[in-house]
C-alpha cells in the first residue's frame, strides 16, 4: 500500500510530505525555522514539555 503524500507551499517553497506531517515538520525539512518552545528536547530534565502548548509557532494557513 502506497503512503499518501501531500504537497504544500510555505513562503513560496513547495514540499511534498507524508500525510499526517505537521507544518512544523515540513518547514524544518526545507530549512525554514519556525520558533517554538514546546518542541525543545528536554529529555533528561525534570521539566515536562507539552507540544502545542506554548503558541509561539502560530502560523497563518491560507
């Protein structure tokens, strides 16, 4: 069975990614940095990190 792919455009750049990928993952693959706090790797610390909780990476989807 073939994995479904989607194509998106981010700041004029087109990228095709597997269905279910996040905008953040797609942007990172093409070298676009979207600032975040909740995706920082905190393994080995006593700090709990909740993805999608900081709202720093809010983007406009059109």
